[in-house]
C-alpha cells in the first residue's frame, strides 16, 4: 500500500523538518516525486518514519484529521498538566524538606534544654540532700543538749 504525501503533510506526521526530509530524499532513503512544482513523498506501510495508523488517517476524510488533531491537542494538554503537576510536587517536596530541617533544629534545641534542665535538677537534688543532712545534724545536737539538761 503506497500513499503520496506533500512535504508539509509528511512534516506534520513524521515530526521532521523540511531540511531533514529533503536530505532523506537526496540520500534516497525516501522515495520522492515532483509533479507540477510540488514534491510528493511516497509512503509505504513498512516506512519506519510514520506508523501505519497515521498513514491511514491521512488517507481518510476530514473527520479523521480533526479527530487526530483533537487527540494531539488533548495529549499536549495532558503533557503540560503533567509538567505542572511535577513542578508542584517538586515545590511541595522542597517545602517538606525545609520543614523537616526546621523540626530537626527544634528537636536538637529541645534535647539541649532537656540536658541542661536535668543537670540543674541533679544539682538541686544534691543541695537538698545536703540541707537535709545539715538539718538532721543540727536538730540532733539540739535534742542531745536538751536530754543532757534534763
């Protein structure tokens, strides 16, 4: 099955620019025909540049072309949406990463405060124990003196 397409049509379908197409024609990798000043590219089903279904669409009526154009537009919108979603996720990940770093700093500060407070508590407990011993000694002497006086 062979189909003749103008360079413009072939350019749209294959995604190659006009210079690439002309160089492929010169290298005889594509079969070309010139008729009335218009260059036609002969497309076969086994041509690797154009998938079979796209060749068939070009041969069909305008409805198929419009449908293909609609699909391509929708595909383009999906790709743009995908890129926007990826960008939003990157921003969200950046925000979450900064939040984690911030939480880590707060955690480290809290750990330092806990260590400092534990040390102060230990010092205060030692002072309290010293005061208790001193109190017992003082009252113990007073009680001995009172027993001796009686």
